[in-house]
């Protein structure tokens, strides 16, 4: 049984939440398992059987919390103090001296969702969007401005959701109930950890600090439960396996193969599992169904439809093994600052000057990694250092939106307001982490157990942000600090691996095999009926043979995901 909660909070001085058809008890009655309930002044909380609920001092914690919990005893506890001492996947509600809610905080980088919906006299807060939609006592309505934003600014998740009247509280944000209406404020952001006074400038110190933070995150998140690691044999998931080897948890692993050579990493996965003394199950994954509705109703398009078959296999394994959590190395490429341009060289030049040996060592390292010339990397670094790119902006694409649809301005995200003043490489690092956070929700397998993402946890991300961008490419290696951090705990085959499994061929095959059905779904679907699509371009892309290097083919995937999500809420058009 997965994690979940529903909170009904009285507003405007109402003494309690009156029972009616939209009471918390009635809304959770249809969910599996006997949900537990606790009542406070103006507050009713329901949690699923597997969700932790405790009160320490005046603070109520829903979910996992780690760190210096003694700070929770303080009557004057402030969100800034809480995030400085604790971390996890939690929602914190602090009560005032009168016994009513004073503020609500979502854990920084916490993966327990926090959605809110306000109705007269009441604020609903939940991890489950369908129950929140039902609490509004209206038929769910699609926020079509969100849909245009979602297709224009790929991989950017903000507080806006795809449903009218429902918002998301982002990780590190808190609601201050002392002001009316409640005000959103950031208690945590990446900018706190990219300052020179917090920098870990020495490579050896950086690798030791990173190893320690990963071990702490994995140990705390796993506890003594039964966990199932999705193990590809790549560097990131293999690091998680090595960390699990030192934990009390009962860990097992599963490696998935789609049958294509480019995605077959079973040899690497077996080597990593053997090294960590973890039992490994090998499973084949068939082609995902791209034309049906999404398997769960989410606040926005969640799990990419192309991964549906893999998600179903993981759910089967998780259920069969009665696990308490899935574990994933997702986000590692982003947190470990895999270089995609010359940003690290620009950072080194800005910090140390163009004449510095350290600058040219970084330029040479990036050139070696990308198999490019030193002068091409230096030229790009020069442009970045001079501010030739648009700092802080998020990439915008028209994709398959009709020419009559005006491209929206970038939706607001509090992190983006900070990145314009960062060094170019560190800005890319923060943007990559932000993009990875758009892909941790909406997995149907979460009906079995939650997924833990140790590499996207607060201790690991804070450590990674403090490491200068040029250290991550030391010696011409990507993720160099992470490789060094686990150098003695990974097999040579894994530590020195440069190749990476890919799903490009799998995705292209799925689109080709289902092109005719997709033609009907997309050309006669909800997006088309809203006038959002250039139907001629969609038809042309589906009729042509899918090619690996053609961006038009890959841009079909978010279109398919969005139509699938719409059908989950609206049914067949």
C-alpha cells in the first residue's frame, strides 16, 4: 500500500470542519486500506496505513522525516529552521499557541506530493488528486492554459496544475496562514548552496562529502524495509546498489530489457548486483500501449506513456515481493552535472581568468569528453562567459502547436529567479535538477509502494550544488566526483563505463507500430478539438518513417502523454 493523506483545514475562523458528503472521512472511504484519522482544532487529517503521522511539540509531520528532530520541539519553530536541520519526504503543519494551523511546509526536494484546493471556509490538502477534485464538489475542469504551457516548456513543473482550482505546493515552499489569503514563501532554494562561501573546492573533499550524503540518504530512506531497486548497471543505479549493501534493508533488484541491443544492460546490472550482494531478477518488457488513457488520474501528465509497460512490470515485481518501497537512481545524470556544453569551462574562466591553467585544464577535459576540439570548446565558453546566451530562461518550443496558438511566456518558478545571477555552468546544473523533478510523480506503480529517489534527496543535492562545475569533469570524465566517491565500492566495469543504455529504438518502434491508431487518437482527440494542434504536421510526422535523429518524432511523445492524460480525466472525445 502506498503513501497518502488528506487534510481538511478550516479557514476564516470556523471552529471545525462540518461533516458532509465532502468530509475527509467520506472522501477516503473509497481508497484501499483502513485510513487513520486524527482531529485537531480546525483540522482533520487522514493518512493511509503505510504513511507515518506523528506530532512532536506543536508540529505535525506526515511522511518521512530525518535529521535533528529535536528542533521540532520548539514552540517558535520557523520553516527556515526546520529545513536547515531536517530532510525527507514530509509535510509539516505547525500549530499556533491557540491550537490552530500557523504554517504548512513541504519538504525541500520531498517526493510526497502536496496539492491544495480552496473552497469557501476550507482548504483541502492532499497527495491524491482525484480525492482533491472530489472535495471541490465539481466535475474536474481542465486548465487549458496549463496544457499550452506544458507543451511549450518541456520538463518544467510549476505550482500550476492541469486542473482548475488545484495547485501544487513545491518542495521547499511553505504556506503562511497568519496572512489572508495564505502566502507562499520559499524556505529552501538552490541559490543557498551555490555561493562561494559554501563551496567544496577540493576534489577529494567533494568526493568524500558526496559519498557520505548518498550513504546517509539511502540508509535513511530504506530503513529496515523491503526495497526493490531498478538496476540498469549504469553508474547512478549501481551507486545506489553499493550504498544499499551497507544498509539494514532487505534489498533486491530488477533489471529490465526491451529486447533491443541498445537497451540491453543485463551484463552490467548483474556485475553491479553481484558486487553489492543483491539478488537480481531479469525481466523483458514489451511495447507500451500508446493509445489508451493514462492508467492513473494525476494533476498533470505523469509517467511517460512510452514507459507504461516497464512500470507495469515493476509493479508486478513489487507486489510479488511485498516491498515497502521502490528505489531508483533517476536524476543522477542531472545531480552529478553531466556536461552538455562548455558551461564548466566558462565558470572556471570567470572564476580564475582565461590565463589560468585550471581554466584550460577544464576546457581540455570537456573537449576530451565531447570528442571536440579545444578551440571549439574555448569559443563556446567565451560566449557563455560574456553572457551570449539568455541567462535564466527556459527553452521554449512550438512543437506541434498550431501557428494560431500564441506561445505563452514562461510560467513562474521560484528557482528561475535565482539562476540568472549564477555562473553559466552552475545555472545549467540547477536547470537540469529542476527538469528531473518534473518526472518523479504520476507512476501507476505507486499504488503498490512509493518510489525513493536518493540522488534527488536534500542531502545529496545540497552537496552536489556546493561542488564547482569544473570538478565534475575532472580528467575528461562525466560525473567525475561521483565516480571517485565510489571508486573502491564499484566494479571496474561499472566505474569506468562510458556507454549508456538508450530507449530511442524502443520508442521509435512503438510509434511506428501504433502509427495508425495514434493518427486517430491525436487528430480526433481533445487537443485537436481545442484547436491546439497543427494537424497537418502531426499527420505528416506519423506517416513518415520514424528516424532516430529526427526531433519531430521525439516531439510526438509529450503530445501522446498529454492526450493520454486528458482522456483519463475527460474520457473519449
